[in-house]
């Protein structure tokens, strides 16, 4: 168990309001990710972090910002939410798997965001 | 062209059937390949990695064809509990993984 907690799990908000999603992990993993999942698109990478204060953009980063001030917390912020950001957001950590011989992702339970 | 493509299905099969999914990828330099399983309204979970020589885990067999740039997943003796969405995942570079949109499997009694 990678000990990943996402909050809130569900949120309904209005267009133009700021929203922050939190991802908390308990096992000191260096790499953390934020994905969004939409029908027909699969999971798409928004931003990722490779350490405290070290972040980079993914393929769908427009309209999102992230922060990582502590190893255990990775925050995703929508500065001004739009209806196109209605989605399910998954946080993930990456860890080396001896059995797989590769880095594998373990996901949090997801945060379902609806922007009206 | 998408980096990772899958047939979305759904594949509707009876219990006990054998079913196979394919997934194609565009980056010939990709090194790591995986199949994830996602149940309805849940997070994706690693099903198995895909090795160059192919690998088997119980009823599940994964194959990699680098020349044609596809990976496959074979499920034998399908169970009702196998009903899920199966996600093909490819490491394109560094520590970045790209996900296919998923293939829906429905196993019916």
C-alpha cells in the first residue's frame, strides 16, 4: 500500500472559482503525478514533481498549477475553473518495482470534480 | 496519431472464453510496457508488466512485438470478475508513462 490519499474525493464548483486538490503520500516517494481522466482520452498527465519545489508540465497543463512544498504533499490548483475541467483527477506516485524491473505507478482513489 | 492506441471495445464474452486485446504504440524507443486494470469508478491498478520475451501470470499472458510496435493481453477462461477496463501503458521517455484510452471487457454468465 503506497499510502496515497486524495482530497476532496468529490467537489462541485462554479465556473470561475479557484479549486485546489490535495494529494498526500506517507512513504517518501520522490515522484508524484497529477492525471486527469476523460471518456475517450484515457489518463493524461497534467503536471508532475520530481522533488520538493521541483515540478514540470505534462501534456495538458494549461489552466493548472501545482506546488510541492513538502515531500508528502502535491497540490493541484485550478486558478479559475472552467467546465472543460470537469473530470476525474488521479494522483500517482512512481516507485521501482523489482518484479517488473521498471518504475510503476500507484494511484490514489481519485477526485471527481464537476464545474457548473 | 496517438502515442498509444487501443480498441475501445466493448468486448462482450461469455464466462470461460478466451479474449485478446491489442495495443499499438508510436515511439519505437519505448522501453517499458504495462497493462493496468481499472474497475468502474475506481483507480487504475497494475495488472502486469510486459517483458520482451512475453510473460504469463495465471490466466493472463502479455506479449510484446517490437517490430510491429504492439503489445497484447490474452485472458484465458474469463471470469465475471475480469469485467473491467484494461489500460495499455507505455513509458515513452524518462519517467513518463502514456496511457491508452482503455479497452472495456464485459464477461457475461
